[in-house]
């Protein structure tokens, strides 16, 4: 049976929704058809049938490709949730049969993705080799938007306490002052917060700067922001060249050798890293399993 013939069977609606989501994400019906195994005419027929069923158009064709129209945009989160629920059902059925399959979409800080996830995924894949994993690296604002639109199964970042998803705190991560190697502050055991007021400062870009803003808001006079960059590694290099001070996390700095000097602040400053899940009770079996591997990894870090 071809994919086009399969799409005419009882699971037609789910296949239509999946094709619609991939067409929007890829910006192309032909690319979605190629990825999902349909013909060009087959996927075009599916989209026309889907629009006939809902009673209004869902997409517009532009020179840049396929885009959702306002009505299609409104339906995207619900359709993604439907597909996620359907996958969870298939995974439960597979689990009953003794097979673990599926995929996990993870939204994560780049530092967590670089220094936690490789070991976690290696351990997970030993037991679940057939699960596909997609990692989306982003700052806080983008991660929260991804979770809001149900585009990820879980997220790893800081600041999820007041969000709409369920939040599982994992561990504290200290924020450190980053100082050029020849700066007088390197002679101190800790950098007083007020020292930032009189120094040029290199600021993370919006979306990556939440904890830093919270620290600088404690000052009577905010520092002069000389530069900004979204890459932590660019900020480290700029500080090492003497262009200013900055604030980055211990997780990043202890794993990235460089000439800049990392010092605690006075008083010490921390962020809480954690894991967000839309709803734990409705999460797929593989997502629940992955959550346990994350928790076991962080527990090992604390004991170490």
C-alpha cells in the first residue's frame, strides 16, 4: 500500500494534520511530500480535503513558500497537541507490545544542550535505541514560545516557575562575574555587585539575558552597556580581550577554557535550572522515560 493509499484509510485525518504541520514547518508542499513519502498530487489533495473538512482555507502560497493564514495559525497549537496525543497512544500500544519507539523534541539552553544532553542521550539510547531525539537550542523567550505552541515535549532552562507548563526544578547554577585577565578585580575573591556600575559591560542579547537583568536591577546605577552578543563564547572572547565585564553561568564557564577570569559575586547569585513538560500525566512513555534519565543525571552531578 502506498502512502497516498494509506492516507485514504481510517487514519486519514491524522495524516492530513501531520502533512499540514510539516508543510508549514518546511514552507513547502513538495518538501513535506518528499519527507512523508507522498506524491506531490497526493499531498495537494490531502490539503484540499483538509480545508474542505474544516470549511475554510488554512494556508497561503507566497514567493517564500507555504505559510499558514491567520485561521491556520490559530489551529497550529491544537493540531500539534492532537499529533502529540496520537503519538503517545501509539507509544503506549508499542510499549504494551514490548517495543519502545517514538521521538522526543527538547528545547534547551545551549549550555545545557552542550554539557548535559550528550551524556543523558548516550545513557538513554543504550536502553531506547529506536527513539529519535530533536534538540532546539534557544534563549528563555524562544523556549517559552516553543512550549506555549506545543512544539517541544520538554524544555531544559531556568525560569519556568510561573509558566503554563509543569515545572520540575533540578539544580542551582551559580552566576559568575567574568573579568579580563589583567583587571584589578582579579585580585579579589569575589566581585561586589556595585563594581559593575563603574565598568563597561558586555550584555547577552534579549532572550538570553534574563538572569543578568535581574542582577543589574539590584544596582543603584546600571553599568554602561558597551556591547551585546547572543553567543556566550563571543562574550567570553570579548571579555578576554579586555572590552568589558560580563556575567555568565558556572555551567558554561567551568566547561569552556579561556583567558578570562570567572569569580563569584558578592552577594552570590544563582539561577534554578529545571525541566518543563506541558503535562506530565499526558506525556508520552518515551518522554516520561527521558525525564527519569535527566533526573538521574542531575542527581549524579549533585553527589559528585
